[in-house]
């Protein structure tokens, strides 16, 4: 602890002295806190900051003491005691520096008028954030109005929600989508971004109506669903395209987005999750920083025996599960971090999408990533999501229940370390 920053006083304090002597020895903790003293401002959760999330580096304290109290002192862990300043209003205030506290639990012990036994003991948690990343995959060229309304209802129940919208470029190439409808969908997602600080990322099912506009020949196999291939291209694995071809495909999608005012996407998820090392190399070449194709395949049991989607993901994402966390894949192994690495952060879809898991399963996965009480020693991600084209009320209620559980622990409410974030922001937390 830097002694020069041990104590900082709020600028608005008008200290008028609380006795000239310094605190003595640390008192004995009380068996229970004295209700005659009221302690305010002290946060239970102090986040350790990073490039995305500001840290809580101060412990603000305000104590309302019984009439006749001359001094109030506080001890932070085993550091020397600190005397609180009495304000003009008669309460006692101070700010302690917490910037160098390690992750974990820390004790605040309060004593009045030099008593050998304190009147209150509080525990504060110094923790890295638990990032709640919510995504949606635009599988189809259109999201019908009832499903858009369900998304807006979800937002109404969860006003702090931030999302990453993985928009499909085929919105702008499918002949079944009118220009008016394209503009409506564009305006809608832009409003989500501008109003709620959402992110617009890229999602590709390689529909031929889009691939044919890129200068790359459209593949119709291998399909994750149909043994004889898919003439629409929809279920074809993106990994069927070479690094160079997929780079061209990404650049073409970027141009469509830029033309529509969506901006350059920097996060990606492959439709059906079949990304391979070549896919990631193409993403890096095209300026992407985050990929969400790694998935918790064991939760996709609904797909067992239907095409190759389950088997492909089981084989290629074999080590990804409930508690998998972001990493930069080695150039030799997409499942392992290592140098040299591909500079695209792989963010496992550990909570998977609401189509495949119940509310209870999503809550189970959240609880597997955090025990609900301990400070986190490193940043952690919990990722869940949905498909807008089939986002019916059943799915909305299901994901809302999972969000209700997580939001009990929002850092903004001093309930825990949970912070809403977007995919690309995670690449600033986990930097190459």
C-alpha cells in the first residue's frame, strides 16, 4: 500500500477536527454490529478495473454516530487505523484508498472514542468483473415483427441489458427481403446500438445469395444438416472456404455494413459454430478481434442424430464446456492458447443459446462460473444468447429468468461483480 495514498478526503468535506490524537491499537471485533451507529456509502463490491470497466479504487465511508460521540476510527485489514473527519453536519466521513487491495475479502473494523471493542465490522470484496455477454444470431434474412417485439419486451424487463447483435449480411442480398424491410431492420439495430450501447457484429451462414455477391464461388457442401449438401448454402460450414476466400467474404460483408451505416464489425460467430483455424486467420486479416464460435456442444443434445452439427462440434470444440473462458488460440491448435497465437480472442459460448437450454440449465452454468459470494481472481465471462428469427415468448421468458438470476449480482447495484458487456469489449480485457 502506498502510504501517501492511504487516505484521501472527499473534496466536499469541511473537517472541523475530531480530536488531535491518532487511533490507537486495533480493537476487538464486535459479536454483532451496534445499531446505534449507521454506516453509509461503503460498497460491498469493489471492482478491479481494466480497459473496459472502471475500477472502484476508493472506499467511501460515512458514519452517523450517537450524540456525544467524539471520534470514529476505522481499520482496513491490518493497516494502521484512520480517524474519520467530522463534517459540518455532525456525521463522520473518510475515503480510504483501495487501489492496491488484492482480489478477495477485506475487513473494515470501526471503533468510537478509542473503545477496545469495535461497534461494527464490515466485509468488502475486491473482485475482477464477471462479464455477462448476451448475443443474438441473425440466422435468416428477416426477423419478423412479433420476434422484434419480444426482443423489445426483454429489454423492458432488463433495462441495463447490453447485447451483441450478430447481423447476417444476407439481410441485404436475399431476394425475399424487400428494400423497405431491409431499411427497417437496419434502423432497428442501429437504434439498439445507439440507445443501449449495443454492438453490431457479424454472423454468417453462407447463403449463396450472399456468397455470389462476393466474387467467391458458393459451396453447397459439406452441410451440417444434409448429407447431399445444401443448394441454398445456409447449412454449409464456413470452414469449407479457404483462408483467402473467407477473407474476401468477410470484406464483402464489411462493405455491405459500411454502406448501410452499421460500421465495421469486429466480432463474429459462424452459423452452426463450424469455425476452424483458417476461419480465424481470415478474421484476423479482415480486422476482427473476437470470435464466438467455440461452443458448449454437450448442451446441444437436441441435435444428436440430426445431420453432423452435433458430431462436428463435439469433435472440433471437444474441450469447450460450461466454464470455458476466453483465450487466444495457438496457430497450431484452435482449442489451446499458445504462442504464436492468432490475434482473435476466442470467447466460448459457454451458456449456449436459449433454443437448446432451459432456464435452469442457464442458471446452472452461471453458478458453475461463480459461486455467488467469492471475489473473482480474474475476469470471467458468462455468455448466453438467442436467435431473433425464432425468438418467441417461450424463449424470451426462459432467457429472462436466467438474466434475473444474474442481475441479482450486478455491480451497478452493489450486488456482486456482474457487468453487462459486448463481445469486442472482451478483446480489450483479454489483450493479445
